[in-house]
């Protein structure tokens, strides 16, 4: 299945995408990861990305669609694709739909991970940090490392926090989501692809809801 995980920043989309990759062999196409890889690739499109990002400008929808097209042409996602971080706007949704159709593929489901309490999201994101070595995600309150200062997964001792993982920036990002991205909920509902789940709870509980939504979409 080819799916989109939709929800506000901090909803846990990346965590659930990683579980689907591990359990179902799907491929996660993360906009951020693709842009970072392109920037250092030395290709024509990669040089465009580097120039735009270095100037502080936003990468255009056309470039992001081009990066996704490169992945599709390379044959990734035989067991399904998870689109993470794209689309964010109605124009991007139209562009992705057109690309998939041109490649003989389809979007099977859109899983909306709904969070009713914005302050829960603010707290979730502002305490988040990752292992600098393997990328494992932790949280100051809800998921600290078992041994302070040591990654549970790889034993690494270097950790990172995103500079925008703070309460003030998070509230700004939420406003942007409600303005630009939340219209996608109605868009995909009208297409009959939307499945909505509660995004709050333990990771495995949310994963079970995601699996249930995928099963319902595939029925």
C-alpha cells in the first residue's frame, strides 16, 4: 500500500512510519531526508537544492516532486511507500496525485493522526531529543534513556535536539499546520481515502490503530 501519514508536528508520524518500515518492509519517503540527501549528492537537482537552502529560501514544490519521481523511477517501495512530510498543501496533494497516476501507481490511504490537545503536542515536542549516532528518539519525561547519557539502541553518548523543538516555535508550527495542511483532511475525505485515528497513547497502542486503519482501507 502507498499511504500518507497526516497530522500536526509532534503527532508521532515518524515513529509510526519507522514501525511500518520495520514490520511491513515499506519505504518511508521523508521530504527532509530526501532534501538532505539531494543537497550532498552533487547531482543537478541536488545542486539546485543546496543553492536554495543556502540562500534561506524554500525549496519549490516542483523540486520536491522531482525528488519523489527520482525515487519512484529507481523502483523503491515494492512493498509500499509512506509519504512523510509531503504533501503539506492542496497544491502539493494535486501534484502528488498526478505524479502517482503518471507512474501507474495510486494512493491507497491517508491516515490522519489526530491530537485533540495542542498543549500535549507542545510538551511532547519540547522534550524530544535524538541519538546523534543512530537517530533513536527519546523524551525527557515520557521516554528517557535507561542509562542517563547513553542510547538504549547503540550505546552512543552524543544526543541532539532540533533548534525548533521548543514551545514557542511549536505553537507557530501548529498555526501553520492548521492554516496550510489541515485542509488536506477534507480533500482526502472527499476522495474516500481518509482514515482518522487517535494519535495519543503508547506507541504500540497507536501502532495498533494505524494497522486497523490500514486494514479498513484495504477491505
